[in-house]
């Protein structure tokens, strides 16, 4: 389990425990956290699970692969350093304490 903090665009914080092996997107979906739509269900075929990771986490996460980079081109106001698709972030003990912030809107 990892404790992940999801911050809505309006500043509302949701701190939840997410099981190892799930994705950060599944953690949001399973806990009813607004702001992550996940229209493709986690197939990395859209950008509706886009978030900005906290600056201190950017270097701790695995790098984006080509498919994620391509999908981020369609995200709302992507940040070249901090934008990630939560469907591509697998939860492990290493992600305990991760903080992500949702954009103003998805696409």
C-alpha cells in the first residue's frame, strides 16, 4: 500500500491508501476522487487522467515512455517536467507519499 495525495484544481486534498500493483489512476477511480476521468480505462489511449506531480517527485518516478509522451500532447496545459498520465504510474512502496495535482480540466 502507498499513501497518495490527490489535489483537485480548487485545492481540495484527498489522501488515500492505494494497493500495490494498481495504478495511480485506479486509486483515484476506486476512491471516487474527482478530476481524473480516465475515459480509456487505463489503456494510455487518451489524456483524461493527466496530473501534475509534485516537483519533489519528478525525478523519483520512472521516465515517460513514447506512448505516454504522445498522449500528453493532447492533455490540457501539459507541463514538460511535471505532467504525467496516472494510468502509467504503477503503485509500489516507492510511491508512498506521492502528491499529484489535477489540472483545471481534462481536455
